[in-house]
């Protein structure tokens, strides 16, 4: 099942209805979030950082595996983004000419996100040429395996805790 919320992932994942839909799916199916990033726009280091913060917040909010898919790689390779995630100094060099408050914040956030970068599943894909589509499918398959091994046990545990709280609440209020 593929659910596409183009341009709305941030609103969808942060809304109550989005959370209900996501949690309902995650209780029934292996669920992987694919966060699509506009590679051309992410060439700007501050925009890149904004996307990474969105991705991180979505991953923590949904508590589900996440794939960052850099699209439009037929226009611009996503290699710079992968390099920025792997090597802080390359990201810092990209920000070197920008002396704004935002670039200072991006530098600081990049250091904070190093652990996130180490564990993130990222790939590049072009809808026009199809290049990278196999890599995207492999990333989603890897995410589905991660869902089964890591996230599903956590989901089941949260369900059990919530059911126990409900039973305790009902017992206290009878």
C-alpha cells in the first residue's frame, strides 16, 4: 500500500488524523515512511538542514522506519547530500560563505544530527529516468525488515501498556 501526501508530509505526520492513520496502518502492515526531498532545492545547505530536521521529527513522531529519497537526480546528483551527511566538514564548507544566523544554526544542528545521519537510509531517484528506483525499493525493503525486527515489537509493547492503563483506569472508576 502506498499513500502519497505530496507536499503535505509535515502537516500529515504532525496532525492528529495523520497520526491515527499512520498508527492504524503500522498496527496492520509493515510500514515505512519515505520522505521525498527535492534534491535541487536541498543544494542550499540551509534548505538541506531544514529537510533533515523535518525527516528527523517525522521519524520520531511516527516511530517508524524512514527512508530519505532525494528526487530529481536526473537534474542534480544527490551525492553532495550523502557527502554532507557523512562528513561534517563538507557541509561546513558549503556554509562557509553564508554568515547568517540561519547558517550558524545549520552548523550546530549538523553536529547534533550526526547519529541520525549514521542510521538514516538515504537514496537518490529520478522519476523521469527511473535511475535509482531499484535502490529505493531496496531501501523500502530494508525499512520493512527493520519494521518487523525493531519497530513492531515496540508497537506491540506500546499497545500492551495502553491496554493495561485502560484496564487500570476502568477498574479505578467503577
